[in-house]
C-alpha cells in the first residue's frame, strides 16, 4: 500500500539540507537587496546637477548662447560673454555643440559644494555612435563643475 502526501503535509527532510536551502535563499536575497541599493544610489546620485548641466547644454545646442550664459551664472568681471562665446560659440573651443552625452557626475576630492559633471560634446547631430570613427574623433570631453547650492556652472579650478 502506497501512502500519498499532500502539498502541505510535512516532509522528512534532512535538517542540514533545510538549513542549507534557507541560507542560500537568504544569501541570494541579501545580494539582490545590496545590488539594487547600489544601482539606485549611483544611478540617481546627483540628479539635480545632471539636469542643470543638461539644461545648459540644451541651450548651447539650440544656439541660444544668451540663455546658456545666464544658466552658467558667471561673474562678468572674470568670465565675460565674449569669453563664453570663445568657449561655447559656433567657432569656439568646444563648439559647435550640436549634441552631447552626460557620462558621469561625481564629487571631486575634498569638496562637498560642487559636483563634477563629465560630458562629451559633438558637432554632429545625432550624437555619433562609437562605430563611426570619423565623427567620434570630433567628440570632446568636458568637465563642468555644478555648484550644489545655486546651480551655477564653472570649469574645474575656477570659482
């Protein structure tokens, strides 16, 4: 005669295997929670500063340098509109900027008031794929400091 067991009936499982199963389940859960927390923290860290940089670069890419200069919030005595155009204008050092990609945002060493946003700017629209070698050569990497308080922008090393 064969005894049938239901789904919820107790089993004669070896306690060592039961403990091992629970440890594996708990370990996988801990790894999942830590991995998710890590991704959320670094994926959404410095979002306001990234948005500030994106808003600025949208204005530059649209050719609205007056708005971009206002968003930069410079001290006109140290960084005039002519200096700004020499950097970001159509014939400027970084220009013409037609598209961009924000690479990263991080706190620089020994600073808690600014965030360094690393951006790649391109004179081509849309942003070139890595496979397009000719267009990728014209991509320039720019680091911009974004002040956490007033969201002003500057180049690294300049207040």
